[in-house]
C-alpha cells in the first residue's frame, strides 16, 4: 500500500511538471507588453481585444474603403512577430482594404525567450483557438466571404487549423513564404497538411526567399497534386526575398488578383452618399 502511495505521488509530480512546462511555453508577459504598446500607437479602424481559451489577444481591424466590398481577410504573422509587423504584415493589412477587403490581423502566441525555438510547435493549439475567435467575429458581423493570408509560420498555423475545420468557414488561403518546420515539437507535417487542403491555396514566394522555401517548392506542388487540390496555385515572384522587402506592392497586387478569382463571393456596392448597399453576385 505504501509503495502504491509513493508511486501515485511520483506520478502526480511528473504530471504537474509537464503541465507547468506547457504553461510556461507561452510568454504572456512579453506578448502583453508588445500588444499593449501596439494598441496605443497603431493606426486601425478598430483595435480589438478578442478572447480565446479565457485569454485576451490583440486584433487589428481595418475596414474596407473601396466602393466594392469583397469580403474579409484574417492575417497571420510569422514566428516571433506581431500583428503589425512592418515587413509583409502591415503592408497587407493596410493595403487590402483599399481594394475592398476588410482585414483583421491577429496576434499569435509567442514563446518565452528561455524556451527553444522548436517549442513553437506547442503554440498551434492556442493559435487555432485565436483563428476561430477571428472567424467568429467576422461571422457575427455578417461576413460570409472569409479568406486568410499567412506569412511563413502564420501560414503553417492556418493550414494546421484548416485540417480540423470541418465547416470550412475560411474559403481560401494565401500562404506567403511557406516551408516546413521539421524542428518543431510536436512536429508539423506541412506536406500532409497541403495534401489534405480542400480550399483554394496560393503558395507565393520569392526567387530570393529562404533556401528551404525554394528547395521545397516542388514537394509542395506534388503534395497538392496528390491531394487532388486543383485549386492550388504556386507563384514565384522574381527578386523578392522572404519578407518581400521593397516589393510589398507586388505582393498585394498578386494576392488581391488571385483572390478575385479564388474567392469572388458576393460583391457589395457601397453607396456612401445614400448609405445603402447593392449586392452583385459574381
């Protein structure tokens, strides 16, 4: 009996250590400091604090400013970034509204500095809950044509979410600078996620991108082909690096051009003078 009691105590301590280790993976204080600073300084139509798993996170909403409203875009930053990252993310969230897309750039979880980079694999579950909260916000505001744009790890996070999203509330994904994360724990099987994708996917990257992004391009195409996703498109932008520095305008143009075909949905004509909407089906 005593031995059983000791074994139970040991098991409890081990389980408690595991739970504490997982809890300490996320750096909530660092995220709070960064996002609270952003909330005070950033320009956005609305600075929102959404909730996922009982925790609040920052979301920057920019309403569309075009006479034609196309839909809504959820934007996901890369590893270690934030919702208004100056490279890739900020240009997309501020430029797409000019072309009829309301954007919502959400803050993804960040890990504590003392953790290893592979621990980003443990953030996928929390990221999925935040994506769901973003989708719910748009659905509450009557958006039906909801798409996503993810950069690097943000794109991988979205693919992981889509694998388990049976309702397919997100109807298209533009993945910028996509590559695998073999080092992540738990592992992320990117090719399997691409193979399972059933919605239109734009795999867009630069000719001067990270080596692994370029080297894995053929494998990503093959994975989409194996999954019979005929709505998968791969596009290489000449001269672009991983962050599309100095080519942000080209990135926006290519993504919005692709969205016009991949997620046409319903166009709403906005008459600002009469404060009325006219619906056009494409």
